[in-house]
C-alpha cells in the first residue's frame, strides 16, 4: 500500500452547469484539450515527490505536488490521513506499479472532475526510470501521447544546471511546455523527417506509446518466440536494415512502417526508414501509374517517356543527395551502408537498381504493395504493361519479390522462384486499433460531430440511431458509388416503412496519403452523386474527409453497427481485419486480398464487386437478426490471424533479413514468408491456429487453367 500526502492540490475550477449537463447528456459536452507535465524527485524517508502541471497550450493553468511513500507488496494506496503510519520499504516492481497506478488514477479523476482531455504528456526521464511501463499505460488506458524528455538539469547549457536544481513543480511545468513543442495542428504529434531523410518515428523515439511487454499478448506464443529468435540473431551480428518508400504519412505502407520501426526499436533491432523529398509533379504521375496498374485509369492515360525521365531523375537525385554517399543507407557496406535493403514502393523502383549498382552482392528485397492487374501487365502494348515494364526493368535484380497473397497480382515477367507472399498488416496498439475507454470514445465522437459542423455536413444522430460505415481513402477503386447504391437499396427496398429511429445512417470517411491527389476529386464526385441520384436519403449520409487523427477513425469504426469495404480493385486492405478485430461484422467485396480475411457467413459476408443489391440484403439481415449479428461479432473478434499484426509482419521481415544477411539464397517459390519463418525455427502453424487461407491457386508455376479445372 502506498501512502500519499498532498502538498499542493489542483485548484482549477469548472462550470457546475457544464458538469451537470455532461452527467445528464453523456457525450453532449465537449472536453477541453490540455497538455500535462509529470516530474519526480526523491523525497524524505525514501518517498517520492510527484509534480503534475496542466497547460492549455498558451499558459500553465494548474499544478499539484504529492508525496508518495511506496510500500511492499500491495496494490492499493492510502489517503493523506494514514500518511504517518509505518511502512515496509518497497521493491522496484512495487514502486513502479504503485507509481503508475497512482498517476493513472489521479489523471483520470482530474479529467473527469473538470471535463478535460489530456492529449499529450511530457515525462521526465527520471519518471520513466521509476516506472518504465507508465508511458504505455498513459497511451493505452488514457489515450495520452507520452513524450519522455530530458530535464533542464541534464542540459549542460541550461541556466538551471549552472545555478541550482529545479523544484519538482517547476520541472513538471517545464515538461508540459517541452511536450507542446512536439505537437502541431489538431493536437497531433509532429511528423519528423531528419538527417538523410530518415523518418524519425514517434518524435525520434521520445513518444514511447508502447512497451516491449505490450506485444506478446497480441499474438500467439509460436509467432512471438519465432520473432524473437530472428531478432536475437540480427542483434548479435549487428545487421542494419533499411526500408524505403515514397511517403511517411497517410497510406497503408506508412502506417505499417511506423508500427514496425517502433516495435523493432523496442526489441533492439537496427532498422531505419527513409523517404524522398516530396515533389507534387511526381506524385501526380505516380498516382496515375497506380491507377493504370490497377486497371481503373482512363484508357487513354499512359506513362510517357518524359514522365519516366522525371521519375528516374527524382529517384536518382534523392539517392545521390541522401543515401549513396558514405554512411548513407544505400552506400556499399564497406562504406557503412545498410546490410539489407527493402524497397516497399513501385513509385521508386529505381532504388533497387541503384542499391545493386552500389553493392552488387548486398541483398535487396522489393515489395509490390498494390494490386497489379497481371493480365493487363502481360498484354503487350497496354497502358498497364508499359507502366509495369518500367517498374520491372528497375526491380528485376531484387533477391526476393514480395507480393500480396493474390496470384493475379504477379505478372508473368517476374521470376516466380523469387516470389513470396506477405499480407498487409496493422498494429493492435496504435491509435487506429487500441481499445478506447468510453470517455475517450465520446470525446472523439464529439470531435467528429464538430468536424461535420465545420464542413457543413450532415450530423450523426448517434447514439439514438446506429450507423453503417466505410472507412477508406477517397479513391476511384474503393467502390464508394456502390456504398451509396447499397444504402439506397436498403432504404428504398428493405426499410422503406421502418421507423426512422430504426434505420441506421451511413458514414463514408477517411484521410489520405500526401502522395494521393485524387482524394478531392472523388470526394466531390461523391457529394455530387448524393445530390443528383440519392436526394431522398442524402440527409442520413455523412461523407467526411478527416485529418490524420487515428483515434478519430478508431472511434467511428468502433461505434459502428456494420462495416463495409466495397472496393472494386484492391491490394489487401487491412481495414477489413481492423473491423473484425473490433468485433464489427463486415460486408466486403471479393477483390484482391479481401476474401482472405473474411469467413463468409461467419465473420462477415462477401459479395462480387458492384453487387450493391446483395450488400443491401446482408445489411438488412444483420440489422434485423440480433442473434445472428451477435454471433458474427463474437466470431469476428476471435478469428484474426497473427499474420496481419505488427509482430507477424516483423517475423517475416526479420526472417528474410536474417537469412539473406548470412549469404543464403532465398527462393520462396510462391510460399508464404510467415510459413517459411515459422518452419525454419521448428515452430510451424498448429491445427486450429487462426491464419489466412492457403490456396493452391497461389502456386505461380501451376497454370491458371489447371487451377480452375
């Protein structure tokens, strides 16, 4: 039992009327966003003096100082009245837990007492020395971004260091002010790209939102054990891995890479991530290439020789400036370059060629992360073949070719021996997927309503009415017209006589990558379609482009009744697994890798692209059959494969890096990389263990005609 003595109490006053209104209306009142500073110093008799400071972004508005006397072996805390009772000195584990328990409880109570929402917290390094898991608890339990920051006394140039120590309340205030510097618009942590255009994930490691201990529960034991074996091998040999792609923010690759680098840093693997200087002219060309490869572009749109020159020049300029000089990631290993190169982008395929020119024997992996219409790529003279030939001529010397687990995504020009399958993945601990408390979920739903008001969009009537959601980029391949058509069919055919309160609304929302100029065009087309063809249901449809606030999308998905993913063309779209992991049934199309994630009739329903009538039928079934709905929710939440998680993703990359860095030749021959990784260390998949379906049709050496037969 830890004993507490409050030396200085919080003194902020809140409106009684607002507090009462919040109690009466639940989510009716918005919360004021604040920043927090936390500091600690050793007090008398082995106690700890804890300073807390609240900051509104302009001024410090409140502070408190509490003396905590941790004691041995109990989880409770005592009040001020018993502070003089004798105690038994605590072990480090007891101190760590009691300190984090105290702070989590104190911050929670303060937020609720005053209708505040702390979005970020600055923690002194000493706080984390006493309680290493406090930062991740702040993130996972209170949705506060924790930044671990050096105190002024640790800076030899600071006036504090020269003229005396800082008191704990002063240090807490300093932590709050320093924390503020790492946040930008919409109270989001600033994205930082540093020296040599290396992406400085999590504010260069200051934002410690996870702890290594958080990851084992997210996957099965065999997946975890295999991952750690490869990590240890790479650490022993100090192998350096470098990832490259075109954008640090917004798209699926960026989300995966932030999560992967965060995890690899925690387990001690030397992995870095690089992006080029953004160039709008290039992004227009690469987006057109993306659409051409997917087969959704204007048939007259082609990749010209001038555009190829622009792309090649952009790639070479970035390589020459940042990555090929001595010490750069693409420099030869003899000049301190990385040991394994991974190019995860068809927008910069020239990096594969450059990497091989710099160090011919160094292993290079290319990941083709979008849907490529293999049939069109194999069709001589087609726009798709022209784009693909440019990509392939640059990447053909890669040691391993990674594809989504869809046979049709691999054109015939590829060396099938080198092809291995890996799905897209997501992170169960990041802002998109972590479990939000009711307090935080209500906060973000209120933020969503505020954004709707700002954009003069229709308002949700939640929680009085349920809603159906599709969360995806505004992209021509995401099937947004089919989403509107399916909802109209549900309203006009199945629920035309139902009371309004029983009819769910529809939300179509998402945010985009910085290299995606199509989003505004598709957004405007969607609003135009609503006005012209669906005016009778328009008032119940909410179409929103949102900023890069992951928790906002998390809340919107988590509170939904049913999720949709009606893509006409797709790579893998891990949003499907994200919905299932939350226990949200999904209706999705048989496009790309989507069918691998949904068990039809168990975790959701699969339909053919464009079949909006089938979507409406399944929606009506889930809305009106409560028993079937609840069964599907339960099944969905408990049947998501490790392969789509950050640890599963790390397992595949670490296996490849470990094997290739030892000089081994890896030829997957249409195998799943996760299978190879698990089998290599004697931990194959067990019967009944959730995993994505293994289809014989993925064997690239078996003719398609035989597979169909």
